[in-house]
C-alpha cells in the first residue's frame, strides 16, 4: 500500500539561496529549511522552478539538496526536482537524491525540442530507474515546458510502479479532475497554480506545491485547514487575500522571486540573496511594492490566524 499521507498538505517550493557572491549559500539553505520546519508545513519541493532550477548546475543542485536534507530529514517530506535538459544529468541527480533519503523525486519533461509522448516517457522512466526505491512525481507545467501531460502519457507512466502522482501546474483546474479520475486513490495530484489553491483542492487535489507558499505559509496552511473542514466561504476570503498579495508581487519590475526574498528579509529576518541572471534583479522602484506586499502579508496573517 502506498504511503501517500506524507504528501497531503501544504508543500512550499524551496527558493534558491545565494550568498553575497551570487553562489549557493549552504548556510542560507539551512536557514530557509529551519524556517519551514518552524512553520510546520508538510514538506518542501526542492530545486524546482522557484529554486531557479534551469539556471543551476548539477553541483549547485546537489549542494542545495544536501543542506536541505541535513535539517529536514525526518521533519519534512522532501521532494527533489531532478530534471535537467538531458537524461544523463537528470539520472545523476536522481541517484544522488535517493542516496540522501528523499521521499520522492520529480521531473518536468525536456524543454525546447517538443518530444513525442513515447520519448518523454522514456526520459522519465530512465530518471526513475536511477532511483529505483524512490517515489516519482510527474511535473506538468505546459505553459513553461512547452508540452503537456496527456491522458495517454499519464496512462503509460502509471505502468511504472514508482510513479505516485502529478504536480499539476497547468491553469485549468479540470486537468486535476482528469488526472485524479484516471489515477484514482492510488495516486496523488498536487495543485500547482497558487492563485487557485482552494479550487484545485475542492476538485480533487489532496495537496499543493507552490512558489508563493514560502513567503506566506500561514495563509496556505489556513486555506488547507478550512478546505478540510468544509468551510469554503472562509477559505475563499483567505484565497482572495493571498491572490491580492501575489498580484502585488508580480507587479514589480524585478522577478517575483526577488520580491519574495526581499519580503522574507523584512518579515522574517531571512537573508536569501537575490536572483540569478538572466532573471531580472529588483529595481529601485520596486522598493514600494516590496513594502506594500510585506504589509499585506502581515495583515492577512493576523486576520487569517486570529479571526477564524
């Protein structure tokens, strides 16, 4: 019987943590991991989009995961995204992740060339074969990867006993329903788009993995609690508050993850550095947006925690 309970809940996507030299900071990775342990989230999703994965080297990704596991093992569910744009590096990262004892590995399809379904299945199965004792999660994000997980491809991947579900970041919530209907209770579907967390949960997602959870985990934990309790009107109020914050963060000139890291510096005293080029650094004009978003988070946390 699969142990899917450890995946059900709020799983923030882990942010890239840089030192003053712009390289991965092991100390800051450990500090962010401790922050997530203290916030009592279900787990962390490491080296994905929020971790600026396509701009990290294989060694960067290993360093991040090693330092996450030093703090998180036994305290958080850890899902390691291991996809690179070639099979060899992806398999190396998969084997490394399994050696550290992660709960699951995950992978997007290869980007740039639009591969046919059978080639994507081979890529994912090759990666999974390098971690033969570790759960595998398909990452469906067609708006960035350029290819979508089809029902036929999902069916093919379910032939692999290590495949346990899908991190679905496509925008239609109907996709969650489709994957859940096809997979049934033996597979877990994660909601990806943060702006529709409660919608995804209601239509069938048992958990969520998101890039903005980390800057306001209390709001997503509260939404998860309210959805589980069937208190959907109250959950919608918190979702609207979270969405207003997301829209504010996305209005900056600089990359949203740069905004998030600046907010964490203000609200939580965490220093994670900036973002890696070619992602856009924050501009001087973004300071007001950062301050406003930080204030909105503080106010929403107070209301969502103490008013419900």
